[in-house]
C-alpha cells in the first residue's frame, strides 16, 4: 500500500490515553504482527474524531499504512467518555491492581461531576424514593453516597473503598500532571506505595518528583516503597565528591532536603474549622424566624445541608476505615 489518502487521521487525547492499560513490549509486538498479517479487524472507537479505544491499533496502522474502520460514539460530554473508558478498561483482565483502583476511583469522581452538572442535581445512580405532590417544586439532592454504593456493587467492593479509590485517583492525577513517568510506574506496579504515602507524593513539587525519577534510575529493582525513596532522597547528595571540598557558599551545597511532611496537618485544620461552622449554625437557629422565611430560601439551605451531610458521612467512613 503506497497511498495514505484513505486512512483517516484521528486525534489522540493524552488524558484518554492515560486511562488505557499499557501493553508490554512483547504484547505490542504480537499485536503489530497480527495486524500486519491479518489487517485491523476490530474498529477503533471514537468520539468527535478522538480515539477512545484502539490507540495501539491506530499507531500500528499509521506506521504500516494499513486501513482501518472507526466506530463513532454519541456521548454528550467529555466526562461521559471518561466514565465509559474506565468501565471498558475495567472489563479487561490484563490490568494491574493499581490500575484497577485508579479506574474505579476515576469513574466515581467523574460520575460525581456528571451528576453535579445535571440541572436537578441527579446522577444516573440517584432514584427518587418518594413522590412529591405535583403542585410542589421537587428539590433533588445530589447523592454521592448512592453513586459509591452502585459502583461498589458493580465491582464487588464496599462503598467506603470506592471513596478511598476516588482520593487515590485524584492524587495520581496530580502526580501525572507533574511527572507522568512516576504515575506510569505506579500504575504498572513498579513503584509500590501505601495510600497515605501516595497522597504525600502527590503534594511534592515537579522538581522533587523529578529527583525521585533520578533516584529510581539508579536502582536495579524498581519495586521500592515511597517511604524508602523519601528517606534516601532526604540524605542523598545530588553530586558525589571524592574528597572534602574547599569551603563553598551555603547556596551551592549539593544536598537535597525534602520538606517535612505533617500527616496530621489537614485533619488539624478541619478540627479547628468545624467548631466555627457549628457556632454559625447555632447562632442562625437562634436568630432566624423560619415562619417568615421564604420556601425558596429553605429549599436552597436544605440542599446545602444535604451536601454537607453527605460529605460528613464520607469523611467519617474514611476516618473509621482501616488503613490500606
């Protein structure tokens, strides 16, 4: 085949591609041989000209000038595409435990966004349990708990675990934005780290994460915990010196010190803030004459109180749940 005119040009979206379980070199080579021998038999799935399934097949077809078919989808928004990709990838067998946690968490966080954008605040997992009279306005309340319960049932895990996987996914996205290589190694299982250490890792700067990559490149075994990496980097010279140097300015001392991480900082901040919320609500109860308050104002307050209750429930479950 000498012409490229019949081969459509599609778009590769970096975020979508990140959600796909990467093939090993051997798996990619095998796929390439199959496509060269038999052609691209399975259509590529697309959305608005963007590939959402079939990135490897597309790259192989482009490389060898092999025609392929595409199957467009009709999703309305980007978040729907992300939720679909996560569900599609979770149906595959060759994904690591870390990738599975990330995809479930990403699906949960994405479906929360979809629900929040709904004009009535209802996502696909929220079903009204009661019917209000038709002459009254129905105030729908977002239910993140319902979403977590449904996703938990779908993948045979508790809704508390779904909450935790959501936090895991957001932390990994933060790492991905600053240092894609470390995110890739975590998802592949080459870097093993606890849930709490992953959150700490996500708060490091791009420079600090780049330093971790430099340290890892010197290791023969990539299976290393973040706590070990943190300890090594804290005292590891950036440049090894064969003999004591002459006095040099303090700013040029080749030692990288990571900032001390306080695991209780966020909780301590909340502990100090929450009493102020309670005080404000108690003061409002004593001042407000609810008989004279409009129904619209009451409904708005009811929605926000329900949101607060949902968030408190999630936080309470995370506090109670055993550390992964």
